[in-house]
C-alpha cells in the first residue's frame, strides 16, 4: 500500500507535511486528523516498510513513528529519516516503551517519545512548537535567499545601487534598508 494523504479537516494553512508511520489504521486516522486540525498536511504510511519507502523518495516537516510494527520497527524508520534529513523532527509513539528504546531514540535525536494512548494536549503543544520552529526556519531561509539575490545583483551591476534597485524591483530606499539589515557592503 502506498502512502496516502489524509484529507485536511482543519482551518488554516497546511503547508507543512506531517508523516505518520504506524501499522494501526485507527492510529493513522486519529493522528492524521489531529495533525490536520493543527495545520499540517498529514500523510499516512501503513507500516515501517511503507515509511522507509516514503522517506527514501521524499522529506517531511515532521514524522510521527510507531516504535513497534511487525515489518520494520520505528527505530529503523527513525534511522532512515535521520540519514535522509538531519533536521526533520521525529516523534516516536509506543504502547510498550522501554528504557533501551528511549536511549536509542535519544541517540538518534528524536524530538519526543510519547506513549499510547496519546496525551493529545501534550501532542498539540509539541506540534505547535514544531510549527513555530519551522516557520522561523522558513523565514530565515527566505531572508538568506533575499540576501544572496541582492549580493548577486550588486555584483552583476558592479555595486551600482540604483541599477541593482531597478533590477530587484525595489526603491533605492528599500534597497538601502535591506543592505543595512543584512550587513551588505556595496561600493
């Protein structure tokens, strides 16, 4: 079975992807619906093999992975996620948590380890925190993209700010503010 998107049932933007990997269809449904209400676009992977397949081809903004699955365990899925994307927050969930699995999860940099049945207040707070951090990373990456673009245009115009402002579609005043904000020195 291929990973499937769960219909977004909540308000707001669903620009961040949350992949839930679990062999229990009820958990996939409940976590997916909850994630949608929290503003994520949920994707369901029915088991560890499907999760490995998904993360071999794509990335996610957050992964919720069951620890115990019959085909591939959650630690192996977490290792694959971490190998593909060091920044992806991973939340392990389990009905049978052990000290050893918690230690292994910590070594992998797992963001949190939740027990089943899920404490949805804690899960909601965790998702809100991850969403806020992702927004900060997004804002930071947009700023760095803008800075690189300004530097590139200034280089092409040999530091001519008026010409650079025109190419960038900015007023000279707006360009000067950005130069100051980003600490860019232009001739």
